[in-house]
């Protein structure tokens, strides 16, 4: 970790709780809210991968809408909740330790950036709504290359901007497929394993594993 010059974060599931939109509606959705939220997220990811493979790109917000429509149908959730859930998705809650950790990293003079499937507008609003806008040097969106993670074209974006070596990037994600994607690309890839999950078998072992973002401070 001594040679790290830039620390780059995935957004969804890593800094921001993707289930928080459904959680804010749990009184309306009922006990199935968490299963519904997980189904929505899984479908969302599947659509990004499938569209990348098909070469039929839609942006992340459009995919979020499409996956929500499927999830609502699968869980028989009233259509009148659609707009509410989508609006809440724009203001997902960050995990509790995120802001303080970013502030401390900022003091250490690293380049800090997001690298996300999200659209530029969606990411900028998400960061602004959570008062994190002054903590990042850059917010990188896959829309620059028109294909979703884990394409190497995505992980190439910060390298071209910062003109640094791949191993000089510490890349953090809670998504095992994203950690593997970044790691296979050449990043120093760190898994934020918030939920004691099992790592996918994708011929990559994370350089480091942490439970919460603030444990990164101990590594650097």
C-alpha cells in the first residue's frame, strides 16, 4: 500500500446503501421489503452485464427503472409506489462511517474518486445530497466508455486521467465481481465485506479485505 497514489471507490453498495430506498418504504411494502430490495438490485446488475454482452447500452438510470418494474411485478407492489422508490434511489443513504473516513483520507493528500456504473447526473446529485461533494477529486462514470463494469475499459478511465500505474490505485468495492474486475485489471483491489459474504471464484483473491470503510485507514 506504500505506493498508492489514488484511492478509488465504487459507489453503490460500497459507499451508499442500495437497499435504503426500499427500507424507507418498509411500512408500505411490509416484511418483504428486504427481499424486494435484493431482487431489485440483483436484476439491476444482471441487466448491466447482459446489455454489455449484447452491445445494447442503456444508461444506469434507465436500467434502474427497468429492474424496478420487474421487481415490483415479481413482488406485487402497487404501481403508485414506483415514483416514490425512484426518487428515494436518487438520495440513497451513505454508510455511517463513510464521510469521516473520506475526510481523514483527504487530509492524507491522496487522489480520491468514484468509479461507478451510475450516470454523471445521478452520481453528482447523490454526492451532493449527502454533503460529500468536496471530498472527491473526480467522479468517473462508465458513460465515458459506454459499457458497464467489469469491462477493462471502465477501470482504464482513472489511469488515463491521472497518468499513473495500475498498481498505484487502491480500488475499493463491496461487490465481489467488481473487486475481481479491478484486481484482474491490475488495481490494488480491496474488498469491503460488510455482510460476511463469500468471495466469488473468479481467479482473483483480494489484496486486502475489510469489514467497514474506516478500516482502510489502518492499511495506509
